[in-house]
C-alpha cells in the first residue's frame, strides 16, 4: 500500500488535536471550568478512539487483492478501541479514564505499526497516526494531572 495522504487528512487530522489541547489547557488553568473541560477531554478522547476503529472497518470492507484474509483482524482492531474507550468512560473519576484512553491511543498505534510491517496499512497513514496519537495522549495525560 503506497501513496500519499489526501489533503483533507493532512489538514483535518492535525486540526483534530485542537480540542485535545484546548481542553487540557482549560483544565489546567481554570478551576471553575476544570470538571467540564475534563469531561469534554474524556469524551472527545473516547470518540477519537472509536474513530480509529472506523479506519480498519473501511480497510476490511474494501480489501486490496490478497488481503481478504486480514478482514477478521481488521474488524477486530476496529471494535477493540471503541470497547476499551467505553470502559474508560465508565471509570470513576476523570484521571483513570484519561490515562486509559491515552494508553488506548498509543497501543492502537503500536498494533497498526505491526500491521504496516505486513503491508496492511499505508505508511503515510502510520506517520500521521503516530503524530496524532502522541499529541492526543500527551494532552490526555496533562488533563489527568489537572
């Protein structure tokens, strides 16, 4: 799988970090808005974790020739981040959920790295994913410190 990322992915992907950064900063600097900012950070993180799964559903539903056997793994990878994020949303308090979602984002990127080594994920996507995942995880962890 070679190629480049479409322009919308290169623009909207990094723009998706804006809510992470804004909510983390708000949680750190405003005592009054902290609970709302942390709730927003937690739910946005869970939403993004679910979105990561959608990528793999798309790849599984339209496999490249010779990749049909990867459908079970792809759909499994597509479901697991959303389920794990749902569990994180149910955790008492904000800190455990924020840390859990940060871990979910990084672990998903690690699994995608293994899939990329098998040629199942385009390299340009992987580079974008790592940058976005590390940025989002850092913001989630900053929020957990608030």
